[in-house]
């Protein structure tokens, strides 16, 4: 928080005092607030930036600075509360609102300093416990050290939230209003972090094998060949952990169990579009299990297919889903790893091209049993580095894990319902999400055996028009560019050949699905070449799936537009209307540009919109964002009309 934003209000109150001694008192309050401003902001930012990477000396200095700041803010709030002139001003309607807000914000600043002090103390205890061993091996002791500080942080945060509920932002001087807006931005972030800790805390020891060995099926998905849950599963793994350490690490190509099973007469019928456009007469296998956009569904099917195709009936406690983005984020946090068997060093910048080239060799390597053996060696090297990562990298690693969570590049499913429920709350389950309001997910499936998702660019433009009856008319324009010629010009020629399967497949083919609310009506589709017909419409995961097959030659650009009506998309309470839209990200994709515009019905008043909880401009102009993570838009407005019968 930034006290300087509301100091002007306090100075204005001081200036009305006719007594110099009273003016001096206000200047002392002003000095306390001014001195606190930079210290609070700098200290909290330093805690956020340094985190587990901070040294013990840094943490001691930060805690001391925050203690001084907290004391100054307590002194300022006590002085304002005890001042007779300010008490008198509090009975004057306009001045009273400013005075009460200034006092409340001083208290809120002191509580923010208290949260920071507890965080610094928790990090200091964590640093003292680090010693030898990986983060996962030290977990029980670290959790025990953090728990009491987390409790006190929650107590201070609860006080802050209660004070905030008593404050109205209407009619405040700009400095006070800005401070309140900054508070509204920061409070949910802190609450979310503490909620995640409380959700994960009871289950982390079990997940890491402290209550008995855990065995996970790992799906290694190739995001250069897109499927809705992350990509084709080119390798699978078995990971056994006990006491925070891996006891078994095994990886193999998915073909190694699929082909023998198929040759022995095994067959599972694939979903119709997958059969028609890719598999033909081939059975459904573990490699295509990411066809389902709902990761829990994909994970359960993966377990069944793994057992059927491998004959391994040993218990599995869960499924992990990773892709190339997972490797990029982890390597950025951990640093490069060496794969001696292949005489190569892999880092965040080269992991994709190195992996593609080494798994598509020009000639067989005598020590390999399969061309995807390199992926198994790389996975073991990264897990080994994770277990060797010292305290100086723990902060980077935790930040990478949060980023992987937001980007859906690390997905997890548990066979234990209470743990699965926690994974959903933590944002790690990769489920097709359900909430009140409107919904959209664009799910692409590459069905021509190319790796052209490396060179494909896409964009979403969505306009939603609301009517007086609460219906929402959507116009969604999808733009695809097969940018392979320009991309290939900057690449190794061998890599360009790998992407096109040796040049034999020179066209990108996608089975495109829109996931929308189940009651959707009046669906129309057209491209820049004219009207199109939907191939499929079915309901699954609580959503309507609208399916369409697209072909895109090298260098081509195509626009596909969907128009559809979602009935009763707007909630109402009296004359207040609220519309919520969740646009869900497809795992394994990039930060796809997204342009959003929501238009309330003509005659609507006082429209206020937020994106991911942050206020948007009052004119409700189009929003330029991206799908680096799920996006949630909310619009609240007043409506007293009788309805217009349609947008």
C-alpha cells in the first residue's frame, strides 16, 4: 500500500486548523506516514521478490524495517483517533468520510506490516532449517515451522478484510480512493496464497510419500502436436516416491506397450473424430488419451489404457501430466542439465529443438531401444536436478510451480477423492471448470501427425451482446495462420523437416471444438470462404461440444466465425444484473491473443466490469489480453427496462 496517496487528505484537514500547535501535531502524523510509505512498499516488494532465496541477514533487516513501519503507523492512527479536531471533523458528512478513511487506512497499513513481519519470520525459520536435502525431503520440518506464522498472517488478514468491509470508496478524495483501490488489488492475492497453503498443507506429506509409498503414472505430452489436455503422449513414466524421495523412476515410449498389444489383437474404439481423421483402423491407445479436454477424464482413461496395454495391475495413486512448457519452466528455475549419454546440455531455450532432433535421428543409435529413449534420459536428469536443488533455488522453483499451475503445464489427478478435491481448489486438476455464468473453451486437436503447432499462430476475438431478457449473443472469430515458411527460414533445416514428418505432410489439420454452455442455441458457422456446417454436437463434461474439421496449408491464413446464443446468461437481483464469463485455456498452447468486448443492453446504467478481479475502464471498451491463463470477466449494471426480445 502507498500512504502518500492519502497524505494529501490529512494535510488538507490540518490546514483548516487555526492553531499552529495543532498544525505541528498534524505534521508529525504526516512525517510518520511519509516515513512509513517507502519502507512498507519496499519491504513488502522485497519479500515478494526474494522469498525463499533471501539470506538470514536480509530477513533480519526486512523484519526490523517492517517492525518500525508498523510502529509508526500505529502511532499515526492513535494520534488521529485521539485528536479533538479530527473527532469534530468526523461529524461533518464529507470531512467525516475522509477522516474515517484516513484512520482506517493507517490501521490497514499497520496490519499489512504485521503480515509482512510474519512472512519474514517464517522465511527466517525456513532458512535455518534448510541444511542438506531437497525441498521435498525437508518438507515436514518446513511445514511445522511455517504453520504458526501462517495462522498469525491469517488473523491480521482477517482484520484487514473486516476493516475494508466498513469502508466505502464513494466520495473519497483521490489519494484515499487510490489507496483503497491498491488495497483491493493486493488483498485477494494474499488471501489466495494463504488459502492455497491451507488447502495443500494437509495433503502434501501424503502426496510425497511420508505416509507410505505413492506410485504415479506420468504422461509426457508433446505440445508440438496439440491435443485438448496438452498434447500427444509420446512417453509415459512410473514414479514412486517415499519420504520425499523418488524410489523408482521409469520412462518408456507409449508405443512400447501399444504396438505389442495391438499386434496381439487388442482393440479399443476411438472417439469418432479421432478415428475418422487420424487413427483410421488403429485402436485407441495411451498416446491419444489427451483427446479429452477434462484432465480427470483423460487421467482415468489413461490408467485403464495403461493397464490394458501393459498388463501392469499394480495400484496407482494418481496421474501427472507434463509437456514441453513444463520442461521449459523447470529448466529456467533449475538451470541447464547435462545428459551425458547423448553428450548434450539442455536448457530452457533449447529443450524443444534438441528433443525433437534427438528423437528423430538420421540413423539409428546402437545403444537405443527406441528413438524416444532420449526423453527418458532427460526426465531422469531433471528429476535428479530437482533432488539436488539447494535452498538458493527454492524460491525460483516455487515461482516456477505457481506459473506452471496458472499455465496448466502441470496437471495432477488423484485416485483419492479428498486429495482430488484439494487439487481442484489448488488449480492443478485441469478439469473443465464449472461455475455460474457463461463459459468458453477453444480446443484444437492436431490430427495429421505433424508438429506444426510450433509454427501455428492463432487469435480469438469475442464480442458478447446482452439483451434485456438476460440472453447473450456471441460472435467469436478465430484466426489461424500456418506460419511455417517464415518460421522454418530461421530454423535448422533438419528441425523443419521433422516438423513436416520429413516433408510428407504439408498441411495442418485440426479437429476444432468449442466448449460452451449446454443450452446454446442458434449456432451458425462461417469462414472467409463462406458458410460451414458443424460436423458434430454432443454434451460431455457438462458442456456442449461444437466440432469442426479444418485444413490449413503452409503459409495460409483462415478465419472461422461462430455465432451462438446462450439463454439466461445474466443473473438478476432487483434492478442489478450481473454477467460472468470464463474463458478457459487449453493446456500446452502459448499465450494466445484474446480480444474481449461485452456490450450491456441499450438503456443499461452504471456498468462496471472486471477482468480477473481487476477493474476495467468505465467505457467498456474492448479488452486486449491473452490466454496465458484462464480469464474471468465480470460485468455488473443496472437495468430497469422490460426487455427487448433479443440483442
